[in-house]
C-alpha cells in the first residue's frame, strides 16, 4: 500500500517569508508537490505520534494537492491529520487549531492575496507548533533538501471524501474532518463583546463585508449575519471559488473596487471590510472614508482597553519597518513596548512568544495579536466593530479624532510590478551603495537626516536581519524601498512614503506626498532603470 517513488529535484522550491509560492502550472508539474512535501517531512524527521492540521483557501489545485499530502503524510508515519471540511481552512483558523489543540504544526495551501485559477498562483505555508511560520533555519533546510531529493513515499489509496465530518483511517493514519469555522468563532467570542456588537446591528447599523470569493466567506456569514445579526446580504462574494470568480483577492483600493465603489457612494453602509484569499489581511472603510493599515494598527492599539480580552493591558506593539510611524506615537503615550521589525510575520511571533508584544501589523493590510501567531483579517474587523459599538462613533470620526490627538502620518505605497529580478536586484544594490553620499543632502525643503539600510537585531534570538533601505528627513518624513517576496514571478519594487503633520490633517495624501515621491523616483532612478514612469499599483 505504501509506495516509494523515484523522482528528480526541482531547483526552484525555495520558500519565501510566506511559504512556497508559484504559478499554478508550475506546481502542476510531475512530482512538484510531492518533492516539496517530502522535503518538509524529511527535515521534520521522526513523524511518529505527530498531528498536523491541513486545509486551504479553496483556490485552483488545492483539492488535488490536499489529497496528495494526505496520502504522503500517511506513508511517512504521521499519526493524525485534522482537516477543514471540503479542504477549507483560513490561515488564522489553522493557527488557532494548532495552538488550541497543541498540534505539531500545519499546512495551509494558499498564495494569500495573489490571484487564483489555472493561470494564477498556488502556495503552501508550513507552520510549526507555534502556529506561525517556520523559522528561516527550517525553511533553508527544506530548500536544501529539495535540491537532493531522489524519492518520496505515498500511499496507493483512493481519494478521501473531505465533505463528511468525523473521523476515518487512511493507510493507518487517523483523519478528522472538522467544521473549519466553529473553533474560530468560539475564539472570537472570547475576545470581543459580541453582545455590544449585536446591539449595534439591532439598532440599524449596516455593513458590507467582501470575502472576494475566498475562504472567509463562510466565516463571515456565520459571524456577521448569523450570530451578530447583520442583515442578510451584508457578506458579498461569500462562496469560495477556485479562481475567486476572476477577482484578485487582495483587500486594497485597487482590487476590492466593488466594495470601494459602494462605500464611496451616497447610499453606502456604515462600515465596509474585506479579507484576502486566506483571511489574514483586512481593509477598513467608512462612508466615503478609507483607513490606512498603518492608521488602523495605531487606532486599535490606542483603544485596546475597550475590548474585553485586553482590558487588563497589553505588553506592547510592533510594526514592520515599512509601516508608518503612527503606532509608535501611541505606544509612547501608553508607555508600552514598541518594536520595528523586518517584513515577515515570524519576527512578530518571536516578540509574541517572549511576551514583548500583544498587537502587531504591517502596512500591507495585515494586523494581528497574540491570540494566534498569524495576522487575522476578521479579528481586525471585529475589533473595529467593537470600538464603534462602545463609542457610538463612525469610522471617520474615530480616525479624525485620532489624528487630532496624535497627528497624522500621510502615507502611501507605490508598487512597481513585473520588474526583471536582475534589474530589481541591481537597482537596490546601487541604491544601497549610494546611501552614504545622501546623508545631509537637501532636496528643496527636505533635508536628509539619515540614509541607511534597515537592520534589525532580534532581542529574542540575537539574530540580525537587513530588510529594505530607509531615507529619513529632518521633519519626520520617510522613504522606504523594499523588494517584495510575495509574488510568484519577477520582482516588485515597493516604495513607501510618509509625511508627518500635526496641523494639516485633512489634505489629500497624494498631494501631500507628491514632492517626496519625486525625490524617491529620482534617488532610485526608477524610470530609467525599470522603464516605468509611474507605479502599477498605488495604495
């Protein structure tokens, strides 16, 4: 029943900060999935007695890959798999299941916010017993193993019926098919004041949640409509589809256009929210009003004591280096810990596990807390609804009052996509070499006070990580350059701009940042090196 099949290595299976991401057609190559999964099993080592969670966001090829992983797990001696019904499981829900049940780790099949379908992207995240991303040492070992693999083990058995809840045995391994939503709902009910939010909806409050035809549709229907009482139809694009119905499941102003258009109409609901493919990212909107992820993190941190689970206090907060400095001002006011880390959730996990932080966030629409070890889109939306329920204020009012209290960081991200990897790498290398010469230089009214790579010294494991290049101006403004590792092909240059203001609080962000944008383009020589005169995506 157990087969050992000969194979040859692929050389492109190196994991990024969010796991392995490739085009679907790449993953569909003969033994591609098998090679990668067997490499993980080989690196983990003795699998006897171990239990893992398995599920995904429902994108194309998930169903086939899940069946392969089940049969391989059994052949490699894993004792048990906990699998979301029909193979569905959001990233936050999987992290919760690992932590709640003290499992040994898990596999989530998702390429997060990337498009799906046969011509889209596919991904696998491997989480360890922390419920978060495996450390770099493990991912490096997995990649090294993929280069040497010569065979994999798999059970020759029929495909498993994943629609039937309950337990069954496959090739000596126990499988438990679970409701993917139930445990997650119980966790949210422990954190937030559901009674207050129910009253909010009972009093006529309206919302629209766009699941973007991805995995959080069933979660949102259960929580917002069935439990909290939002009107039926409040959750749109609620059915997970292999190609996300042609949508790009990235919750931002560009790709969540249906929701944005609704929220900026005269008849918009009071609140708008969206999640990405696997449910770990979020976008927050009010009536004709958008909250940047950086401001959202700062506002949630400032209002932690309104949430039942955090009334006793929080340890601290962390942000990625590219995220605006808004939350730093909140941390200082509350006298709590504050950390700037490289992009990658594993850096937050170290701080959570050592009880240095409770909240954390990235500008790329990811916010979370120590309730799990991943970012959590629905958690962020429930946090906002809880604040609104307690204060009786609108999204816009809450945000504008926050600016009055702390000042405003005008902040935007400019993505230059599909750049040749060689061109992008050379641009960053030349820019880094140029940084020392920029210190003290003036660009009109903007005086560069510091230009250097961002270097993070992890207080937990004493590791050192360099991630991106930062130019700071004497007035508190910043430019951050970084290459993204979340795409499946080519490179994306991301340029982040920030300007801090305490008086001009109601201006258009692009107008406030246009001079800094021109400086950023000039310094990095973006047009001449990439051929791009403007960004492909602006958020």
